[in-house]
């Protein structure tokens, strides 16, 4: 659905009214297009003293051929040069240069006094980030800190990044990557994602990166040769997920209920995938998915996207509305995962990606059933993650207000509030959720396990 207010706010008359009345002006977000570089524009790279991820970050910047600069930091330049990254010199007094990205390795911050280095790097640059720019802070996972002081200082990075993300305008995002000390080689997929237009509607987020076997792949088609299954794939977010996974090289089995078979087959035909008409709430759904997977050599990716709402306040909610939402949104995922994992339906290095919601993080009036189910999905991800073997991972994406057929039916005033109550002052698109899922699905994302990534433009809810 077209956001008429956004279009109006960028017209000459709309710009006059929004500026003078103090109304939001939703920026035009830059989204991914084929055959474009990860990052179009200059990068300024900084680091706290004694930071440990400089070489890993430099390697990624070299791999993406980023036009990279650093301030007066000879040690940083020397470390970068060792991996083939030539950091140009940036004069701290230069107030004219624009940067598409600012990256700061904060892993060397070992006590609260060291946090001043964040201010020293970022404060002079806040007006020099280009539209749809990227701010990335890389820190040490506080759980891996050697002292209480170090853990405290590293945990403080979250408050900085989340606040900064709310201050940045013009479609600029800010993210925090917490990296385990032995996971430097596992940063590339995350850095590529948060630096690129694929993360247009993701901001103020924290990702935890663990050590895993490094998977090399074709970054242009990272899912080439992989088989994926997407539930609820006939329309909306599910259709977008299927399309993006196919774009990235996967054969996609599109699953939805038999009543949606016509639309389901159309999506499958469009992406040269296959269709599976199935109600996932059936007791034998796992068995039928396993059979479909085995016919394709097993699943490399499964995306649990199917879900429903039956909104009522708890006082007015019939038991059937509670039961059906919990069964489809949560119980079915548990049953299917259990069946696939216990019958070798998932290949080694498989990726399980679940759809949660910001309602599952913050709750929502009239959605006690839905919020319970989506919070349960987060629990499923967090507690399944450490049990997986053979390099498998499980992660969740929690969308905020996304433009779909479902949200188009919401009353106008509520719909407008949903669109504006985030740092981007607009709703996301199905492609935004799909890009996040494709990121988790990549072979190179093996260091991401048990994460919950909100795709919500940094919504006020759950922020």
C-alpha cells in the first residue's frame, strides 16, 4: 500500500508544511538493487586503543573494495595495511567531507572511563553522514569480558547505539555487533548486511557473533545449490521471502494452506520453485514436509513465516481464538522442528529462521494470544540454539509495522500511528523482512545463533 503522507511530505508544499508544523518527514530509504556494491561512498574507520577486531574489520572493508579512511591513527593504518586495506588520511578538522559509513571498533574499551573514546570519534562527525548512511559499532560480547569493569563498559555500548540510532535522520541507521574474542573471522556476513541497503529498515539493533566454521560462498548468489522451505509463502511477507531466497540462488519449496493453492502455485512458478499445499497445524505436517524435503536432498533452510491473528482483549477472547493462534504460530513450529531434527530432515549447516514480532517483545493491547505465541517463538530460538549440532543455527526476525494486505485493512488512524511510531517515521516493506531472513540463511552466517533481529525502523514498541 502506498504511503501517501510520505509522498506528500517530499513535495514542495509538503516540505513547507512538515517543516513549519514540526511534522515528521519520512525519508526515502535506499534499498538493495542488483549489481550494486555493498557500500556506495566513503567509509571512516576508527578504533579504541587496544581493540582486537581491527584486522577482521579491515579485511571485510578490503573484500568489499570500500573507499576507506582513518584519522591520525598510525597503528590502525598499519594493521589495516597488513590485510591489504589502504586507509586514506582524514583531517579531523575537515567539516565538508561526507561519509556513507562510520565504523568504530570499540572492543578495546575496558572500563567506563574509556567510553569517552566513543564521544571523541563520533561527536564531530554527526553532520557528515550521508543520507541512508550506516553507523556500526563493533564491541566485545560482555559475557566474554575478563573483568566486571570491562563487561560494564561493553554493555554500555547498547545505550549509546540505540540512542544514536534515534537521533540520526535521513534514513541513517546504527547497529552494534558484539563479537566473541575467537569469532573475528565470522564477522563478514554481518558487516556486509548492516553496511548495505539490505538493512534499510533495521536500526538500533544488536547482533551477537560466535565462533563457527567459516563458510566460503559466492556473495552474489550466496544460496546457490541450497534448498529452502518457506511457510505462508503465497502472499505478503512470505512471498517476498521466497522471492529473495530464490534471487540469492536457492530452490524454494513454497508452502501454504490448500485454500491458497492458486496464489501459492503462481509464486512457485514465478521463482521456478515448487509448491506444497499443506496446513501446518495438521498432526502429520512434519512428516509431509520431511517427504518434500527428502525429495530435494534435504533442507538447508526452513523459514517459519506462517502465522495468524485473532485479536480480542482477553476478557472478550473465546478459547478457540486463543487455541488456534498458539497452535499455528508456536506449537506447529515446535512440532515441525522436532520432526525434522529427529529424522535428519535438515542438512548439516542448515539454517532455521523464525518470524516473531515486536508484539512478542513489548506486548500489544488486544493481542495477548498473538504476543504470547511470538514471545514463545523467541524462547524457542534462544533455547534451541545451544542444542543444535553439525553447524546448524536458529535465529528469529521480529518485524514491526510492515506494509501488507493485512495492515492495509487496519483503520486509518491506527495505521498512520503504526507507520510513524519509529525512528524512520514510516512502515517497512515485505522486502525488508525478506532481506534479514536471507542474511541469516547464508552459509557465512554460521556465527549467528540464537539472535532476535527486529526489522521495525527502531519502533518505539520494544525499543
